[in-house]
């Protein structure tokens, strides 16, 4: 621990970083359990809607609208993936301006005095966050691309009651839900990146901001107006 202190990284910074990692990982696990096991939350409600959508597809002869819907999802994910690459490039560039920024922070009241190594660690954490987001967005793109292929393999409406048509509809709904889950993880990374920015000011503010981000995500996914509007009747949830 003394070696870490000699590098300019305080114990408080290490605790704040561990708090951040545990809060992020813990919320991902919590949300996944709520969605998959308990079927609760905004994501779980949207998964039900996707299943309803997939079972409506097998009744339609013209599926152009459904194809456009999938393409729209892919375009949205592509936008975030390309934006994340730009943010990554800008964040990597921060490595080379540490001295100038350190001087700036010395003139900000109550700001933590930061060593160059600690500055680089903070920037590295941001880089890792946006790399995580990029991989989530691109994996979401691939999965929705597979959804487009599945859409083309669904039998015509005359065979809507066959095991093949029902199975394809289930596959499409489940794969689209997986893709949406990856996209949501990418979006959450952006939220936690905002919390990580506060670490540049002070580790205590970093910990408070992390807790605040968890609170915001929790409220929006479980107690927002959007979640209330998407709640469906129990009879709809019986769709298989």
C-alpha cells in the first residue's frame, strides 16, 4: 500500500474506484436477475412487447415494416458505436495533456491534488468504460443483423400455426431481446462514465456520483412513467 501512496495514488482513490466497480457490476447483476428471473422492470416489459411483435409477424404477409423496424434499431446502435469510437479517440488524447490539466485543477477550490500517474489511471478508467460500451453496441448490431435474417426465414401466414413458424417467432423475439440487453449495457456505460468524470475533482464526489447514477438508473427502469405505461395485463404475459 505504501508503494501505491508513493505513486501518488491514495487509499481513498482505491476505495472510490472499488466502490465504482462494485456498484456498476452489482447493478448489472441486479437488473439481470430482475429481468430474467422475476420478469420485473422496463427491460422485462419491453421483452414481452417484442414477443408480441414477433407473433404478429407470422400473421402478416407484408413484412416490410418489420424489416424497417430492425434496420432502424441497427442504425441507432451504429450511431452509438461510431460516437463511442470518437469519444474513445478524444479520451486517449487526454493522456498527453495531463500537465496542463493538473495545473488547472490546482486552481479549483477543494479539488484533489492529482499526480500524473493518478491522472493517467483516471483517464484509463474512462477508456475502459468506453471500450466496454463499444463492444456492447457492436454486439447488439450483430445480433439485430441476425434478427433480419431470421425475419426472412419466417414461414408465410398460411403456416402461422406450424411448429416452425412459432419457433421462428420465439427465436426472433429472444434474439432481439438479447440485442436490446447489450444495447442497454452500452447505454449504462455512458451513465457510469459521467460518474467517473467526477473522480477528476475528488474521490468522495466520485463515490457520491456513482451512487446517484445507480439511483437514477433504478428509478428509470423500475419506477418511471415509461415503465408504468408499458406494464401489460397478466393475460398478455402468457404469450409463449
